[in-house]
């Protein structure tokens, strides 16, 4: 069982890429669109950031490139689809728990004040 701590903390881009893949395989543009939508436009991944991160995630076996190729009639056959590996899912969960612990620590210290109340604290 790999030590998940060696992957943490994740960069925001990597966290959001893994999160975007948590509900199924996606191609690069769909990942970028999902990240933009789920962050309400606060994070916009450019192609360089996305594919640099994808290269590292593939190297670290956190994601895999799918053998799936859609019918060229309905999709561009050149698109590469990526999916989360079991290790990638475990790292995503570990990072989510780490971030939740940080937010809880900040709330206990009342560091979030009125802003924390706005965020649901």
C-alpha cells in the first residue's frame, strides 16, 4: 500500500483535475470545462497547465489514459480520455480530508470570522 502522504499536498490544479475525473472518464477539454464550472469560474485551467499536470498524474499512476475511443461520427477520434485510478481516488480522498481538517482548524480558531459564516461555518 503506497504512502499517500508522499503525494500531498496537491496543487489546486491537480486537486481539481482529480475531482473532475471522480465521476468518470473525460477528455482534456471536458476536464477544463468541469473545473471552470465547479469552481464557478474562479479556476480556469489553460492547456499548458492541464497537460503538464496530466503528464505528471500519468507518471505517478494517479490517472490512466483510457483505451476508449468514441465513434468519430460523434466525437473527435484524436481525443484522449483519462480516468482516475484507485490510487488517484485514494489520494483525492486523502487530500479532501486534509483540506477539511484545515478548514475545521481555522473555524475552531475563529480565523474565518464572518467569512466563515458565509462559507457555511
